[in-house]
């Protein structure tokens, strides 16, 4: 069952064409990685999905055409975007950040349960629950960003550079927790990541973007075996 | 296959824009343009007062006065990012120093030096205290300057003439020059204002300007680079005050009268408006801002004197609605429009807030850390 | 002693005037992250609408309610058709746009209703209450009471409701808020509409005392801004308390500190701001924000 | 009105300087427009055989726009009415209509000076503008350019000093005169009086207080018990009233020019149970706009000084002057509401005084005009109260220097001779 489907997606910032026909397919409960160099269009692909960039081509979610929708409409369909730079709400407490994540939900009880779930998944947040988000460390902010996405009970999560700027051990903690989340919740994921090693611990398959186009697509195992991938992204 | 992702990234980021800037800058670098254009400007400005009507000379001189005041505001606000709502206070202070000095019969050169020094020292003292505060707090402390300055000027009536103010007619054209007073005044404004503009543009393009930009962009980054935000904020504020003092001198050259009304809070707000309308963080923008400050009341008066406020408000909103970057962005907006229309492509909304950091090399290298800081 | 207490009471009622406007400024700031210089101008416009309606023969309370409705719509429209264009850009530009709006509204009111002082009827009787040798007008008491209620409602809105949380989230980071499904545009309009309504209430309360002119709230604006900064931008209770402190201290300083006197008492709030912010950068009641690199 | 022509010119100048257009087309500079080089006896700028143009710079927006608008409305109405009657016959035998060019200076001295620069070559004389700093800003320039700056609305004595200000003349009494008039009345009363003073912190307030004090000097039945100031930008003077009420004065000398503050002062004093005899300046003593909303009937006596009939006062309801004035103001002055400030009456009287000078001037020159203007004696302008008149021959005094003290009677004012 395909949950998200991108076909020939294009996008540009002013005169600069950033996406030049990107395709992507994410099955229900699947996890797909997007790899590539800086400026290859990874982040823009996620933005095209969540409606923050005007895009051409075809983007369907659950069989519905979502291209051209506003970000909040896309979110309402069950797509949670964890943006690059985390997008936590600095002047709100950790708990309020999580409550904002649950904005569209009406089930009060379920919300409280899910807050507990987030705190269980990220124990660091437990002790900072009344701190302002701006006072958190980078790793904690990343956890909070993922937690906020969880709160919206999404069917698909878009993760953008979750390891950026984090110490390797912290990055690993974050990815471990996300993997646990994936197993326990079955949320499908699109994972953008510079660090391919980390990405491959989470995703089943991946596509490599180069100047706004799919250069290579394959399962994690296939891609891991390729020399070019290894040289460019796996540090070997 | 990209073997070195880092370099490919930087080339894909902005090929089109870098192409246009390089062609423009090479045009600017041709020797005859480099030297000819400023020369032409100087000659033009030298001839202008002789051929224009008295009214036009007067208008131009007033534009010069307020362009200098806006320039000072730009140093602290446009370039260094510290909101100042007190710039008019330094203009008023400079005007009072000039008026008092002239009335006391001091040498005019001494008066000018004091007109620079006293506001600069006052600005320094205020800044030493105010620069410890950030953001809106600094705005509130600077608001206090005109608010408290007006009653203070009334109280110090021995120096200021109280609410009746001080007159000083000291810039009659020298005997034998064959110039009318308005021409002589305009020359003074052009020369003094020109020097201030030249020095300021050198300042903001140089080492200090880059430091200002980094402080504006992110103070934490600045600290990590060994640039003390506090010290540069104080410096910027002091320079702004000094320039404000000079504009006060020019004010006395042109208006020849000052009173507490000169530094009322409303005018400080109008200077802020002029700075943004002209274009924040821009030398040319300061000039355009000064022109806006002076011309708009005249134009609205000419249209209908009983509707000035309504028309001024509408005009301000209309300009910013079309040109959010200020008048100085007009050429850019025009070329963008021209470039876009043949392409016929729908514009992509820029995903992030337009960065306020000028693209200087050092700031760009830091952008990644900065982004995390803002997250 | 009687004089001292009377001066405190006078300061409280003057402070309430500042507080009324300050609350509306805080609401817009909390909901959009902007300082709206036109807040007072929009409030005055609402007061003119109410005044015009009473002149058409409507009862005062009905006129004020209709003016509040007008304000909500007007505030929302201003957000949608004017401020929307500037919200993502340079904040200085957005502030200057609100200054332009203030000029425009003032000019419009002056054109339509002249610059003459108009008498605005008071919601409260012009009686005086005396206790312990101190007298205070019923109007001041009423104004203060309404402001306290507004303050509590506002505090409740921000702290206790989902709407308040959503408004704050949108102000902090609109794009990120949208990722959680918050309809950003609509929330911004709601924020401006609510603030305008609050401004309308404020103007209707103080107009009988200040008499209605296009620039009625211009002088109060500076004090209101001072109260907003002093109280801390995030706390409705904080700004009201700060406005009262400013009103009281100003009077006491003028009378008991000969050097300050009545001419320089305007310096008092700024000295206060300066001292307080050096010690507590977040204001008296504001929440501390720590920014990490 | 030739506003269209003027608009185009001003707009042209503005745009031209905005673009800083270079040399082309500007070559023939108009030296005739420069100061002081007009030939002897030739007509001055702003006057032709059938019309004369007067300039005004005054606040038409901002905090002082209310009285500022009035200063334009009154004189515009007066000459509008005269023009409709066919114009005014000047002393040189020509009949001319009178045009008014008014510009807004928002009470900004710099803008006032700019407005003057813009008007000076097109108008015959500048007149009626409101404000001390805004008139001082271009006083020196007007002297240098020999442009009349006459019958202006400021009580600053500088403008009435012929030596210092040869091309100037104030219209309204200097502030000192008004304070003095009340002081004299008080000093001549039989009882002992304790006086509290609250004055605006500028030349307006200081002038009143100075005049008042000079009049009571040596009178041992008067004691000043407390004296405070306020700023024109204050939102409230409650604290001052509280402090003054504490002094238990029986006379309150209140030199205040801000309408809402006068109203709230009257109310605050009543709240505190302090009901002194109350003195108010001529520009903030309107029965309808100030005293009624302030509840002035609660006080034993509200005193003011005046030289003009209060149009709303029932005593003048049948007065011919008042009726002409009230019907001309909306018809010719573009001022539909009942006048809220006395400045409307005053500038109406300025119009009549100018007409008086016009009929006497022998040549269409500014010199001749100043001569005629300075020769008016005992002219009873329309709307003037009995015992007051326009006299311009007295050095150091503005056109109107006599005022009568009046007492509020619940609806209007009665002239009083004694303080009881």
C-alpha cells in the first residue's frame, strides 16, 4: 500500500530551480531515506510535501492530491514535518510545545497519554517539562521537535536532518528513540539525513538526490553495498 | 557522481544572482566609471545650487539635514540592529549647542567641534548604560531621550531659551562671494553632509561595518568570534549620536532656530519612518529617507493642507506595500519584475524569513551555527 | 498622610489609563510578536464609532458593544490586508507600517470628525466615593475594575486555553506552528481582532476623561509602552501592575522629590525601566528566556 | 482660490528636487523672487490690481490642530464673505478680493519655516498663524526678506516689539496682560485671598503667572500659597490638583491651554471637595466646550478674560456680529460645527483688522501695508466686547491689548468690575 507518492516534483526559489523532477514512494508504515549533498534538494523535497514551497508535478497522500495545500491543511491530513533546525517554540515550555503539537486533537485523555509516551520515549524531557524550549540543549530540542510531531498522531513523519549539530552519541540516542517509535507506532517516515550511516539504521530504502533529481534509488542493503555511496556518504 | 558535496553545494546555491552582481561590479570597476562617476556627481552638486530656484535650494538643504540625521540612525539601527527611538534628541542637542555657541559669539569652528563632541559624549554615556539591555528595552531607554529631553530643555532655559527657543542667523554668504544666502547654506550642507556620508560609507564597508553586521546578525556568534557585542553597540550608538549632532548643526544652518519642539518624540518616530522608507542599512537609503522626510509634508500640503496626516499615512503604507525594502529597493524590484515576466513562472515563496544579515563572508560561514541558535 | 494616600489613589487611576492601552499592546505582541503603534489609533477609531452611534440615538452600552464588534472586524481586516505582507519580513518595517497606520487613522478621524474635543459619555456616574479622607471618582473605580477583569480574562486566555496557546505559538514561529496544523492566517486575524476589541474597551473607558480627539491616546502610548516593557511582554498581570506602579511613582516623585518636580516626572518610568531591566532583563513579571547558541 | 496652480508648482519643486534633476531647464533663475531687490514703489509679490493673497502657516494636524484649524476658518470665512460682496476697496482705489493660502506645519518649527519659504514669494503678507515656536522659527527670515508677519496668534511679547520685530505684530494680548488683568481685579478686592497657581510649563504659562504676580505685587491681602506646573503632553493633572487642594487656597489661578486637562481639573477639584474661585485663560474658557462638561457651576466663581464675544453665550444670541459670524463660518470657512475654540473668533477679527489696514494703504506694497497697519487706533472690530478695541500704535503691545475680566454666569459670561 503506497501512502505517499511523488512524481516529477519540481520547485524553485526565484530563478533558481532546486527540484527538477523528484520521485519518491513511501509505503504504509515504511521508512524512506533521502540522501545527497548540500543543496541537492533534500530539504526542499520535504517542504514541497508539507506545502511550504510551491511545487510542480504530482504529490499524493493516501490517494489524495495534496500539492498546493497550505501547511496546516497538510498537517491536518496526518503529515508531521519535523523541520531542519527543529522549529521548537522557544518561549513556550516543553509541555506547551507538546500541547501545541496536539492542536488538532479533541481527545483530551489521549493527549495526556501521548505526552506521557513522549516523556517515556525521551526521558531527558521529563525533567525539563516546565523549562522554556529555548533553554534546552540541541539534543533535547530535537527530541522535543520529534515529540511535538508525535503529539499530532501522524500517519507520516518528515524528519529533516535530525542529527545536525549534535554530538555523535546524542545523535545516536535520538535515532534509537525514533526507531523505537517507528516500531511501536508504525508511523511511516521520510528521513533526510547527511549522515547516511545513521539513516540506514532507520530506513528500509533510500533515494539519492543530485541537483534536484533522483540519481539512485534502492533498498538500504543495496545502497550500502555501493562504492560511490560509501565514498560519498559513509566515510569509507 | 558528486565526490565533493561541499563545493557542488555552493555553486548550485545562487548561480544567477552571482552572475549579475559580477557583471555589475565589473562595470563599476572600470577606471572611468570608478573615477568619472563620483567626479560627475561632485561637479553636478557644485553647479546645482547656482542654477536652482531659491525654494529648490532650500528644500535640498533641508533634505541634507535630515538625510544626515537618518544616516546616523542607520548606523545604530540599520547596520547594527539596535532599535533607537532617540535620534532626534541628538539633532536637538546639536542644534542647541550650535545656537548657544553662536549666540555667545564663539568661533564657528569651535562651535562645530563642540556640536560633534557634546552629542557624541552624551550618546556614549547613554550607550554605556543602554547597550547592556537588549531588544525592546534599548528602544524604551532611547525613547526616553526625546521624552525627557523636551522638559529638560525647558528647565535649562538659561542655555536653551526655554520654550521660546533660540534663533541664530550665522550663515550669511561671505562678502564678495557673489552668492545668495540660500546658495551658501546649501553649499555648507553639501560639503559637511557629503563628508559625513563619505566617512560613514567607508566605516560601514570596512572592518567596523562587518563587525556591526555580525552583532546585528547574532550576538552570540559575534562573541564567539571575539567581537564584543557590547563594545560595538556602544561604538555604533556613539557614532550615531555624533552624526545626529552634526545634523543639528546643519539644522541651525538651514532653519536657524531651535526650540524644545525640535526634539519632540513625534519627530524621532518620523526619523525612524524615514529610515525604513528610504531603506534600512543603506547609505543611499538614508538620502532617500531624508528626502521622504522633507518632501512628503510639502507634497501633502500642496495637495490639501487639511488632509496632511491622512495623505502621509496613506503614502507611507503605499510605498512600503509596494517596496517593503524601502525606496532603495526600487531598482531591484524593477529588475526582478522584468526578469520574471518573460519566464512566466509562478514565484516560489521563499521558505524562510529573508535573512537580515548582509552576505559578508564571515557571516555566511557562520550561518549554520546561527540557524541552530535561532531554532 | 491624607495627601500621600490621595496621590497614590490618583496614581492608580492614571495608571489604569495606561494599563488599558498596554493590555491591548501585549495581546497583539503575544499573538503576533509585533509592537503595534497603531493600537491607540485603532482604539480611538472605535471610540469615534461608538460616539457617532450614540449621536444617532443609540444607548451608550449598545453603541460600545457595536463598536467592539466593528473593532474585531477592523482588526482582523488590518491583519489580513495590511500586516500579512510584512509579518515575515524585517520587524522594523512592520513596526513602521503600524506607525503609518496610526498616522492614517488619526488623519482619517480628524478629517471625518474634526480635531475638536468631543464629549464622550461615561459608562459610570460622575460621583465621588470617600473613605479614610481619600476621595476617588466612581468613574476611576469602574475603569479600574473593568481593566482588572480584562487582565484576568487575558491571563486566563494565554495560560489556560488552547486558543491562547495557539496564538502564542503562531507569534513565536508561524511556519513551525503550521506544521502542527495551526491555521496561522486565521489565528493572526483572531489575535488582531481580539486586541482591537480590547483597545475599543480601553478607549471607551478613558474617552470620557481625556475627551475624544484623534490624538487622544498619543500621549498615553509612551506610558503604555513603558508599562509593557516594565511588566514583561508576556504577562498581562505584569503590565497592569507595572502601569499602576508607574502612575503612583510618577505622582509621588513629582511631589516628594523636588529635583524631579512635575516637569520631569515623565522620566520616572524610564528610570524605573532601566533599573529593573538591569536586574531582571525579562521585566517584572515576564518569563525568562534563555537563548542558546 | 488659485490652489490648483500652486499645487502644481509646489509639486513640481518637490519632485524636481527629489530627483535632484541636473542643470537642464533650470537655467533662467528668477532673481526677482529673491529678497530685497524689488524696485521702489513697484507692487510687492502677492498683490495684483484685483486680488491680494495672504499666507498662513499653522497646525492643521496633530495635537494643536483644533485651534489651528480655527485660525484658518475664521479669516477664510471673513474674506470669503467680503469677496462674495465684491471685494474690498483698498486705499489705492483698487477693489481686490482676498485669497488665503494656508499650509499645515503640525506645530513643527522646521516645517513652519519651510512653509514660509514656500509661501513668501507668492503671498503679500503672512498672518494669523498659531504658535510661539512656529512663528519664531521664521521671524528673522521674515525681517530679512521684509515680509509682513502680522496679527499672529501668539502672546509672545517679542512680536510686538517694534524695534526687534519691525515686520511683525501680534494680535492677541500678550499673556502677561491677561494674567495682569485678573491680578488687578483680585488685588482691588476687599477680602484676604490665598492663591494656588497651576501653569503650563512654557512661555504661555509663565507669561500668565508673570503678569498676575506683577499685578498683585505689594497687595498685602493676597498670598500665593502654592505654585505648580504641568506639561502640555500630560494625560492627567490629578496629582497637581490634589496637592493644590491641600493648600486650601480660595483662589485658583489656572494658566492652562489644554482643553481636556481643564475639564478634568474642574472635575477633580470637585471630587476633592475643593471649590475655589477659579481663573482660566481666554483660550480655555469656552462655556459649552469646557465649563459645562467640567461642571463649573459647582464653583463660586469662574473668571476669565476676554476681548471677544462668546458666540454660544445666550447674551449674544441676538447680536448682529455674532449672527453674521456664525452663518459665515460654515458657508465660507468650511467649518460646519459650532466653533469650539475662540481662535475662530479671533481670526475673524484678524480679517476685519486687515481689511481696516487695506482700506488705508496707499500703495500696493508691503511697506505701505505695514504703515497702514501700524496706524490703527481704537478700531472696534466685529465681535469685540465693549471697552476693548484694536490699537496698533502702541509699541510693545499687540493689536489687542485691552481685555475685560468676565465671570461665568452658568451659561455665558458677564463682564465684572469687582471681585466678590
